[in-house]
C-alpha cells in the first residue's frame, strides 16, 4: 500500500519553514490518513456499552438511595447530566486581555449570516429579559 502524501512545493519552503520530517503530512484530495475508518474493536465496545445502558441507568437510580451522601450526589449529577445535558460553563477572561473568538464565514451566504445574527439577537434578548426578571439579590455579582 502506498501513502499519498503531497510534498511541499519549493515555493512553500523557506529558511524559516519546518524541515520536512517535522511538517504535518498533507494528504492528496480524496485520500485519508485512516482509509479503513474507525477500528472495528471500538464499534464492538460501543455496542456492548449501549446494550447495558438500561441496567447502568437502573444502577445509577438505585444509588440515589445509598447511605453515603457522596454516592447519592454523584448519582443525582449523573442523572441530571444525562437527562438535561451538562450545565453551561461560563467562559470569562481578564478584562485587560479579553477572550477573542474568530469564525471563518467565507463560505456563509448573506442570507445564512443574517439568520445566524437574528438568532443570536433573539437569544441575547431572552437572556436580558430573564436577567431583568430576577429579584435584586439573585443577580450574579449583585449588579444589573
């Protein structure tokens, strides 16, 4: 079997570029580093785990009645995570060095971008309304 790796053009190499042995491989179009897909063993393990889902969930529910409060809390958290999803994680940064998120929108049409922005505006308006409806003492940080 031959590996279809494209060598960089001479125009791509320079005195500051990495030597070829340290460069990440560039695959030819239509080729894959893993042409066989995921190993079959993983699929077998996933299938086995899924066969035991009901029993595992029953064990977690039964742990809610355990004498140890730590076991009960862990079981409750597992049930909530599986039923409702994990709680959102707040991402914050240093005010002097704010977090910067960039998205490549080159392949997004104007209509798609307008729809994305409208959805974000709706979500932001809902969050602002939700926060405004909170009693004074329940606002994080004590400010509005």
